C-alpha cells in the first residue's frame, strides 16, 4: 500500500524527530500530544531543527516553508482517521500503549498500518488489542532520529509480508536503512547495546575504572562516537532501565539484570540529558 499521510503519537524527543523527517520526506504529517504545553514544545523542536538546518545552509528557505506546510500538531486523535500510517512514540508503558492502540484501531481507517517505536516492549501485546494484527509492527528509530541511519522493523508472529515490505519502502524513503527483527525483547540493537551499557555501570560500581576513563577507552579504543556513560545520559537512564527490565524479564540471565546503581539513579530522579542530571552533571558540563 502507498503511504501518503502519517500520524505520530507523542511529541517528545523521538516523536518530534520522527515527525520532522516524515514531513521532510514528503509525507503529510500530524503529531499528537496530550496537552498544549507538550504539543508546543514538540512543534517548536521540529521548527527549531529546520531553522538550524537552514542556518547551516543545508536547506533553503523554500524547503523550510514546504516542510512547515506539510506538518502540524494536534490534541485531537480524531484527526488521525485518514492516516495511512500511525507511529506511536509515547512513554515506555505497556498499559498506556495498549490503551492507545485500542483507541487508534477504533479511529484510524482499517487499512492503515499502526506501528510502535518501543525500544523493547512486545509488539504483539499492542497488536492483540486491535482487529488488524497483520498490519501492526514495530518501527524502531534511534536517537537522534533525524540523524541515525538505522530503523528496525519488528515483525510479530501476525505481521504480514505486505506490512513488512510497506515499512521497508517507507524507511528507505526517509533515507534510513531498515533491518528486520523478530518480536523478542531488545530486537537486534538493544539486545546487544543494553548489556554493554550495563557492564560499563558494573565496572564503575566495582571501582574498576572512572566513568571518564571507561568512556575514553571505548571512544579511542573502539572508535565509538560516545562512551557508554555519555550514551547512557544521552539515551536516558530511565529508558535504559525499562529496556533492561524488559530484556531481563524475557531472558533471566544476570547479564541483562539492571545494576543497583542504575535503579537508584532513576529512583533519585537522575534521567540523564533530558533533565540535566545523569552520570555526568550535564547542567554543570
Ligand atoms: N535534523 C537533521 N540533522 C540534524 C539534527 C536534526 N534534528 N540534529 C543534528 N543534526 C545534524 C547536525 O546538523 C550535524 O550535521 P553536520 O555534521 O553536517 O553539521 C550532525 O547531525 C551531528 O550533530 P552535532 O554536530 O550536533 O553533534 P555530533 O557531531 O557531536 O554528533 C551524535 C552527535 C550524532 C549524537 C553522535 O555523538 C553519535 O552518533 N552518538 C551516538 C548516538 C547513538 O548511539 N544513538 C543510538 C542510541 S540507542 C537508541 O536510540 C535505541 C533506544 O531504543 C535506546
């Protein structure tokens, strides 16, 4: 099926980044938030990215106008009725996602695809509350969504071949490279990345090296753009903890168990870059 109209639920970092590239790639794009303040923040982030790209000479003023013309925010889910594809990017809470998918299924035209940007929750649990299991899948973007080249297409035991092919074409049209993963916790990338970050926390917890030296080690020793602690702060400690818990629940192996320090940091309100407090005091940096 041909995708022309896209809806994005959630205007946070991931949702606004996805909406930005969707509008840039020619899709009529609406982004939904739960209140005016969050909606304004998300819309400003998208407009801000286009101003930044224009300021750097990467896009023309005409392009900024075109992109803005294809993008708008809304607080009303009913506006999603005519969408061909809806991408969910709300918080990592399965109950909330299931309730959203139920409402989307009742609102959005029956042929449309409904996909989730979850990092690690089972897609089938969202598909199961809909009457279109074959047209539900995961479409997992990486942070920052406008920059990172990968998209994981997560195929459940019910997702049809046609859905996978449509999503593959959609991802390519955004300038991304898609890979297909089964609907198992962590998919491909987080199944490898989360235990790596958890191991770095354990090294630090056990006093084997400083945060800075671990980060420098991985950047200069392996050529990674960020060390594990910089990446933890960047991705979000809460997001990492949820992903680790989801993977550990499916694979109860100590490698995937969230270290106590990570749990305590999240309990204390240290979420990383998103609220300025993490492994590094980002406000002070
Ligand atoms: N739209 C378009 N382009 C943008 C943009 C936007 N919204 N925001 C930034 N850019 C562009 C900039 O213009 C810049 O382009 P230029 O190099 O041509 O000028 C480029 O992106 C890089 O931006 P910056 O110069 O601001 O920053 P850095 O060069 O320091 O790179 C980084 C930042 C891309 C984040 C890099 O450090 C990096 O790749 N880090 C690793 C990120 C990573 O691993 N992400 C995956 C996390 S895991 C995940 O998301 C999964 C989840 O489920 C947990």
